[in-house]
C-alpha cells in the first residue's frame, strides 16, 4: 500500500494496481496445489524468535568472553582472540595476565570463562572450583620450553647444569657471585630475575629444577608477573640471569642470550625441535586453557573454544611456541561439548 499520498488520482491508481496484483496471485494459486491456502506475503523469518537466524544462516555471535591467567599462554590466547574477532567482530575477548595462580583464583570464583595456565590445576584449586559448583574442561594448546637467559654481553657462561641452577636459585642459597657457581667464572655478584609466586612458570621451575624446595627471596632477586619486565631486567644487568617462556626469548633474542641446559644427558639449547621431542629436558612443558563447562553453553564461548583448538596449532609457531601433534588437537576438540 502507498502511504501518506492524498491525491485522489494516485489513490485510484494504487487500488487498481493492488486489484491487478491480487488477481494475478489468485490465478497462480488456482493453477497450483488446490489443497493449499492463499499465498502469504509474510517472510518465514518474520515469525521466528529474534534470537534465531533464518534457516540456512548462521546466527550472529555477540558478547564478551573473559580470560585471565598465565603470561606465558597470553600470546597464544591473544592471537586466537584477535583472529576470532575478525570473523566475529561483535564478540569481545579481553585477556588478562595475572599469572596462572591469579587466573585460577578468578576462574574458581566464577569471574571468568577461561583460565590460561602454564601448569596443571592444583588439587586445592580444583577443590576451590568444586566448592563453587564450577566444573571445568582442561584443554592442551601447545608446548613451551622454559628458557634460562643471560645478558647479551655475558661471554663466560657456555651452559648450566640443573645442579648449578639449583645452587643459584634455591631458597637459602649461599651463592652470591658467579665464582661461587663455578670457580673459573668471575667474582661478580649475580642478580636474578624470576616470575612471581602466582606464575605457573615459577611453579614449574620450582618443581622441575628445585625439587619443590622454593625459590630464594632476598635482595639478589627481582620478581615480576610481567615477562617483559624480566626481559628488561636481564638485558640491563651485565651479570644477570632469568627465566621465562621460549616465546619471550624468541621475541627478544637481540637483547639476550639463551643458556643451554644439561639435564643429565649433555647440554641442550631450547628450540622448536628440542622442545617438541622433549630432548630439552626437564624444561619442556605443555600449556593449557581451562574452560568453565557452564560457560560453554554460551554460543560465543563454544565457538571461540572450537576456533582456538582448531587453529592454534597453525598460530603457535608464529608466536614462539611448538604445536601439538594433529591427533592431539583432535582429542582436545572432542572435549568441547
């Protein structure tokens, strides 16, 4: 019907056109199936609920997916979130870096949908989740090699053994200078840089290197949850040493040297190959994300998790990590309900 037109001639012309159109529709119906009613001009989607897309179309995703946790896993999740956002621009995925422990605190309090983790969830953390009625799914996403780094100008360290690392970092260590570690090294004070106690990297180093004895906490060591702070600390200290994920070394190898580690079978330098085949031992490790099962019921969360697992293998190398075998990603994808 033509609206807001008051001229008589236009109205008559409109009525004539409608009658002509009705007549044509009637003839078409009569020539078709006689059991059908009169044809409708209402599109099928007009009567569907607003949240449902027309048949054959994909519903437009929108919403916010909160993620927090490991600074080591952060580059992986950030890469997945950025690429996912290109396909689903109405879904926001802010990613925090409060450390693995900090992420699990928020996750088990029901504050976030996904926790990034550079270690497995601890029993006490799982119990905290259970107390809040939070069920979760653990998903492996990539491998990482925890890397020990020194200043670019350090010309005396050729490798370190696990025993020597233990001597440097363990709680109540009596070591103060590099000469205390190896008597042929200079009598220069060691300055250490370590992730903080909320970091999964801290936990892993404490377990794999220090046999859970704990990392020293004195004026010779600086702690930070921000890996970039650790990079800057070692880069600015001629006799400094630190450790963090392989990706951060890769990103800053113009400022730092990586130290080959002898885990008992000779000194091995971290690389994509030695991390993947675990010959860089005991400092090769898997990385994870944890998803709240109730949050998986949200279409945007479910799609993001599927996208993450199906694509992160291809992204891993670009951000300094090692992809899992294809079969492992298939196993992880099958966990997503």
